[in-house]
């Protein structure tokens, strides 16, 4: 995807957001989220300065910061890459003004807008976050669900951009595992299941019940908590909030989260092992599962 945005625009610089994680390619290991944030690692050793010199960073939900970067680098930015709902700094929702503003800025400057929908794709809606928010990026990256949970990665976008990719165009791409038949079969069957009526209403219902229950029993036990959900994606922070960016997320009590996580494990519930990771529900989860989780959380919250 990175190679493509640079090939299409003839520009090198990209903008990413602090705490967002887009895989461990050299260019993206700048103020990254996910395991990088969880482990408190600096920008990774082994990455040449040249690999990240064209990577600019801004704070999520800060449209003025993005405008400032474009003003200082006019005509040089190939793309803005973001998680349309952050999952790698915990669950952070964009403001409407932020997403719409970035779409307008990129169009005006001739830069591309890339949605990293590895987490949000097929999870917030069948058409991903772009369908949910009504904003169409120029390129989209996908993973996870598109392969039915098997190892997979995909990218796509506007026809004139994709025609840059070999053999249709001059930008080379190849891979031994491209179009792996097992992953593609799993992905096709998963997508068929998601097309069934009531899928996203069900996910929204059980996830809403889960996060509301967790916040209620946690606050009753005296903990400062904030959180939310969209369809099958959720998250909560051990801080009063609100959390609008990675800086806000870092105000969370991570030691308390660690105690909560271990306590829930002992009760038979496995949350993502980091304050900086979103959670997901699936169609296999039942009302009983949700009730069991909330009941277990009530005991754990009271014990920490």
C-alpha cells in the first residue's frame, strides 16, 4: 500500500497518527500503537533513519495538527493513513469533523486518504468503517475477517490507482502466499455468514450490553472508567476520560488494568492483554457469555 501511494502520487511523505499501528513495516514504526505501546518501546531499533524520515505524525482527532503538516509540506504528502476507529491505542472513536476534514484536505492537496480497516473492516458494518461513517477513502487495507481469521492481508481502492500495480502497471508486487486458497475459502465463508440478516444488529446488542455492564459494575466498585462500542468492537480505559487520542489513553491506570486482566483470566475470561488494545465480540458469543463476563468482572473490580 505504501509503495502504491508513493508510485501513484510521485510523492514520498506520509502522515500517520500517534498510537495507530499499521503493521511493523519500517516506515510505520514511529509512535506506533499495539504491542509497541503496550511494552513501552521507543521507535524500534534496527529501523534506518532514512526509512522513517518521510513519516510525519499527528495527534488523532486533531484536525488543526493535520492542516499544519500539510501547510509545512505542501505538495509533498503522498497519503494520510489512519485507523478510522482506533483499535491499537484502545478503542478510540473519531469525531465526524475529523474524518470529514481529512477527506477534504487530502482531496484539495492531491494526497490520498487510506483507511486501515484491518480491525474495522466487516466489523462495524459489512462495508466497514467507510460505510458506517459514510466517508470513502482512496485506498483500504484489510486483514483478519477477510481471511476468516487465517493469515491474510489485502488492499484495494480506486481503479486508476490500482492500475499502477503490476502486471497492469509499473509498480511491482508479488508474494508466494498471494491469494492463498485456504485463507480465501475461509474468508469467503465468513463473509457469506456476515451477509445474513440481523448480523450487525446482534453484534451491536451484545457488545452494547457488555460494555454498559462492565462500566456499571466497575464504577460501582469505585473505579474511574470510560469506554464505548460500535457494533462488534469495544473498549474501556481505567481513566475518567474522555479519551480522544493516544495522549488521553496514556492517562489510564495500566497497573490496575493488569490486575483486572489477571483476575478475569482466573475467572475464565480472556480479554486482550493490554490497555491499548480494543476488544471484539463475535457471532459465537451468547447472552449467557455476556452475563457471565459481567458477573465475573463485578467480583474482580471489587477485589482490585
